[in-house]
């Protein structure tokens, strides 16, 4: 896999750094041209793309065939508020409703089999942010999306979910590094500030990452858009504004890579979120993220933004602003995780119906 990726033309190498969304429910002319032009390393589907099971599988099959290298094919399938498959199978329960490790494992097993039947090979889950009674009052969109009521339960349940998901053939990606539990607003709208001091940050929010990294199960980490003004790691941009963690060398390279020793895949959260677009153009944000140490850049909605981001990174590598060796570092990590992708599962509508019933059974246990 690595040799194949490193032998790609520069344009397709840059494409591997992009994890893109598609506009609709089929590969029409515009989607086909977008995939052929970018040759993305990953594709993420959303509710707008997923109308029925056979249609979803065809969409992913068609997209896969257009890619130069086997792509990551992902979605955010958490359950509860973030459930991309509610049109296809019985809606899944929210993470905070699960009270035992057995229930968590059951959700992960069902999720893995469903998404593989539909043609996916990755799921952007679990959320490992910590929410306690105080944090539950914040309007950050995270309440109900995390497992457990204590930091110990977050670690235990998240580890069980990730291990079970991957044992059943679907790669996971933990999120949102370095921890969004203490944010008071949603980063989809503006840049949230986490006002925790180092002691709280280190003893609470970083704990799930420290523990899960030791399991050897973490292959991908999604990095949040947030600012931590009370931490020495926090940087400012050229205009003196607090730099989002997703664009920060200190958080991505110094903290995640060097201090915590993580050498897997680092992905940005969606760069089209208000927290980024209100302060940076998409092209500049993409370049900043690569310089910070990110391996893949998520741009999930606007094809124009995808092209602008791609062109900006490609031009910066051609000009020497970003060294090609920096790109190759990310390509090595991308290749290592892609080597873990399992072969596509057989499409089976009857089995999807059975799994939908298993979701119903699981939800009955929670009442």
C-alpha cells in the first residue's frame, strides 16, 4: 500500500490528504468529476447521501471505483442525535443511554455489521469527551453523545466500543481531541473556548486519550476546533486571535504526537465549520492544518471549498511552502491505516432487517 501511494503523481498524493463529502445520493456527473479531480483519500457520507440501503451501497461502490487508491469510506454513526442511518435501519440509541459494557459492545457489533453491509469501512466514533453534571448544562451539542457518567466509565465504555467495532471489521476514529467536554458553545457556529486550567485538562480531558492509546486499538483521532486560553500550548495566529487546535502545531504535533506518542492518523473536524470559516479562508486553513501536522483534511459540503482547499495545498507543495517530505510523512500514516481496511461485506438486505430488529431489542433493554 505504501509503495503504491508514494508512487502516485503529486496531484494524487495531495488528494490522499483530503476526506471529502459528496453532494447527493448518487454519483452523477458533478460528483464523478469531483472525485476524479481530487482523487480523495477518504469520502464521508451524511444523511443527505443515505436514502435507502441498496442506493447507499451503490453510491459507495461507484465512488470506490473512481478512486486511484482504496478510500476510507466513513460516516458519523454514533446513535441518538447523530444517526446517519435512521432512514435505513431502526434508529440507534444515544451513547449516554447505555449503562453497561455489554450494551456498548452490542451497539458496536451491530453498528459495524450494518455499516460494512452498506459498504463503509470506517466510522467516526466513539466520542470520548467527558460530560459531568456541570458540563451537561453547556450548549455544546455533546450531551448524550458520550458514554458514561464518570471518567472511568468513559474510558471503559469507549475502549469496549472501539475494540468491538474494529474486531468486526470497521475502523473507528476517536474524537474530539484534545477534549471538548468543557466547551460552552458548539464549534459548528463559532470557535469555542475551553477555560480549563492545566490540572483539570490533564487529569480529566486527556485521560481517555492516554488510556486508549495504551490499548493499541486507536488508529485515527479527529482533532477539534477549539481554543484553550489557559494552557501554555495555546497559540495565536498572525492577527493575534486564538488559534484553533485543529490548526495548531502545539496541539497536533507537540501534544498529540510528541507528548502522547500517537503515530496514527490525525484528521481535522470539518473545516467548513463556522469556527474556521469565520476566521480563515478554506485554502489558508488547509495549509495551516497540514503545517500543524494533520494527515487528512475534512471538507464535507461545498465542492467549491474542496477544490479551493486542494488547489491551495497543491500550490504550496509545488512552491516549496510545504515540503513534499511533509506530505510523505502523512502518506505513510495514511497507508498504514489503509492497510487495516477489511474487504467489503456482501450486501444482504435480509441481514440488515435482522440487525434492525436487534437495535429494537437493545433499546428495549434500556427502558
